[in-house]
């Protein structure tokens, strides 16, 4: 029921977005035809395009044509590659998904223990480290961090790959297009390892923002929970420290942290544009960068809509997963 | 991009121990215990009861917050960084040895070698023969302009929307909030990119883009803050005294709701410096490759990473440190204004 209701709530947002994106293309300098043809278009060519694409028709009619096409899966055609925008998106999405998951995994694996220990041992070196790490994550630009990581660990030390998702000599089959998983599925472990070497640095760079925020949140949340009455009671009743940590403190402290992790998706998608560009990682982010540099507006328009849909669906998934973590949420819905 | 950071309790602990901070100890003096109960009676010794009441009314939240800020080492570090940044940005014409887009060392540049530090150019040269030190100094000014202008756009837009939603309620409120949700449905950088694309290739595009992206955050913050104030007894009291709804909103509810908004504005200055660099990295905002702007310098440095990595390090550090300054100051202000941490 919750899922149906939340899906229904998405509809007005998506309608609003299509309206905004529709007018966005018409607000571009020179209008939609110039956006398609480039600034040196001749007036005749502009007139042709206007007739061909129906830009001379009434706005309302144009909007419904646009939405009609979207519903049929037609998100426009890239000017640069001449391929359908949706196809480009679907081709590149697994790369960004893999990178974002790796970044989130890195962030969670480092941030939760760091935040936990910082809260349990207030004022120690771990606590101070967690504060510094949080500040670095929030104040150092993602692409600057990506630069430094690339320069030190890939260019100078040669430990990791500098660009791309896979080495040229790797010729693996990719059933899911998530390269690390593909290697495991097909038994081509060298391909998996190669993909990991390409993934580590971009994932650390991209993961730095969520890392900072999750660590801060974990520290604050554990600090609040460990002062709660039920923790004192549990301790007074002689609960073993390990059990107290896992069953009482962590489980309660993780609720706001889970919310925070869910909220990182937008940041990851924004950061992916920058990180993928530095590492020439062939995902939707670096493709968007190329679209921006070459004024490929249909790609921008289509990708923004597609990303907003993905973003909304992920938020929906996060909402649903709260029910699994927090029994109180299940009871309420 | 600005993180929602939970308040950390350092300042209270620091002022509690007292030993590390002689000035605080001296200031606290004889009425140290009373000051701990809220700091309201700090000036109690100087006047009669009436004065004290007047002080309380005027000192209010702001003076108390300022007192707490002054004692917080984190806030001091932030304020010092921000002050240095402001001085450099404002005094750039006098501090910088060369103009921002000048290329005094262009004859020294070779395709495979970019000279490092020398007596004439303390931080070396860039690809075009520009003096890196001068460009960093002028870059501070560019960042300050972008930061302040975009924060103002976000602030004014957010205040208008927040005020609209917070004071009228009803369908106006839901309409405004739907618009805000819509803007938040797109990841912030993409929203900024699409706004910058419409505004064309000029520096103002970046300012507009960063500013507009902040509007929904300011609007939500102010609306939430106003709604919380509206439920307070003093609003009811003012209304029952016969003040009109508009007067109560503008002269009581709004000023009392501004705390979180001002904190957010400080944090947005940090975000703006970073986002401006990101947009310029993505090739938006126009300008020539020689323009003295940190983001552009960092982007340009990407091409020279193999022969002159320092060209990336300098502007990157400037961006990070400036963002750090505004973040530390903003976080300390949040803490100082937070009623829950008002212990002294």
C-alpha cells in the first residue's frame, strides 16, 4: 500500500519536471532550434528545424507531443552521437551505479566504525580524527581530491589505473555491465580485479562527501543513544558489552544514520559528474560533462529527467527499507 | 552540498575547564556561577534592576550567541580564516604584484617546462606565464563576489518564498512547497548546470545558478522556523494586544526566525566557493583561460598535472581553506544559536 501511495506521489513531481524541462529548452539562448543546431545556424536552417520539430506549433500542443514521446520511451536524440538519449543513458548507467555503490560502500565501511568509536571514546585521537575527516569531506572539492588521488596513487605510484573502467587487454563478457560482478559471475577473476583497480580511486573521491556526513551523523547519534535510559538499564542488568553494543546501541543509533545514507544519493549523482570526468570513467556523469561542453541539450534534458526518476525511485526504496529496519515505521503504515 | 552537521559540544567543555583559556576565566569573575545559568546576568553588577531588564531584552539571543562565539576556539579559527580571505579579496589591487589576467612571464614558458618559484614569481608561473600568486589573490576577490552575490540571490529568493509560505499558509504554502520539492528533485549540481546553460556563457550565469539552487533550502528553513515561532506564546500575546497579523509576522515572527537562516547563509558561502569551482571545472561561466578564478586555475592545471602539479595544489588549497573557514564559522554560529547548547 505504501509503495502504491508513494508511487502516486511521484506523478505530480514528474509532471512538474517535464513542464520545467520543456520550458527550459525554450529558454535556452536563441531558442530550441539554435540549441539543436549551434549558434552559427543560418535562419533557413532554423526555420527548417522549427517546422520539422514543430517548434512553430502552439506551446500546449508542443508540450503534449513532448510528453507523448516521453511516455513511448523517446527521450530525444543526442546531437553529438546521433543515438537515442535513453539508449545512451541505459548503456552508461551500470558504470555509474557500480561507482556509486563502491563509493557508498567505502563511505559506510569507514564512517560507521569511525563515528561509533569517536562517540564511545570522546576526546581521544579517534574522536579528533573523525572531526577532521568530516571537515575534509565537506570542504575539499570532490574533483580536487580526485586530482590528488589520481596524481599520487595512479600517476606517481602506479598502484591504480588512471582512467576508464577496464584495461584494454581485458576482454571479458559482461552480462550485467557491473564489471566487478560480471567477473565473479563468469569466473573471469582477472577482469574483476582489473575493474576494482579502476574503481578504487574514483570511489574514494566520490565517497568522501557521504563519508564525512555519515561519520558526523553516526557520532552524534551514538552519543545520544548511549546516554539513553534504556542503555543504562541494559548495562545495569549486566548485559555483556558486545551484546550491548550490537543489540542496543548500534541498532538504535543506526536509524537516523540509515536516513542520512538514503539522502546521499543526490550528492553521489552530482559528485559522479565531477569524479567520472577526472578519471574519464565512462558513466552518465562523464557523458553529461561531454554533453555540457558540446551544448548537447537533448542529452542534458533527457538525462536530467532520467536522473530525477532514478533519484525518486531510490528515495522510495529508502523509505520502504525503513520499515525493515524500524518496527515502529511498519506499525504506523 | 552543505552538510547537515549535528552540533558538537566542544565549546562548552572548553569553557567549562576554563584553565586553557585565561581570558574567559578573567571575564567570568565573581558572578561566574550565574553566567553559567544562561549568561543573562553577566552585566548585573553595573546597573539597577531596570537596566538589567533592558539589557536582557536587547541582548537577546544575538548578544548571547556572540559571547559564546568569542569563547569557542573553533569559531575563532573560522573567523580568522574568513577575515584573512576578506582582507585579501578586498585589498587584491594593492596586494597582488600583477593584474589578474596579466602574463608577465610568458617568455619563460616552454611546452615541456613551467618555471616553479623564483624571486620574481614567489609561487611560480602558470601555462600562460601568469604569476600564480597574483592570480590566487585576484581569485579570492572573484570567489568573494560569486559567494556573496549568489548567497544574496538564494537568501532573497528563499526569504520571499519562505515568507509567502510561512505567513499565508493554506494553498499558498502547499503551492510554494511543491515548487521547492520540484527543485530538490534534481541533484543540485545538475540544477545549477541547467540554470547556467540558460543564462549563457558569462560569469553572472554561475552566480545565478549557485544562488537559485540555494533558494529551496532557505525557503524550507525559514518556513519551518516561522511555523515554530508562530506557535509561541508571545505571538498569541501580540495578537491579543490587537496587533495585525502582518505586523506580528514582520516585526516579531520574522526577526526571531532568522537565526537558522543566517547560519545557513554562512555555510552557503562555503558551498558557493566549492560549487563555483565545480561549474567552472565543467566549462560553464565563460571567461578566458587566463581569468584569475580558483576553479578555472584548477581546471587549467589538469592539463599540466604531469609537469606542474603545484598549479593544481595552490587553487585547490585556497578553495578548501576558504570553505573550511566559512564552515567552521557557520557551524559555531549554529551551535551558539542553538537553545539546547545554551549553557554559558
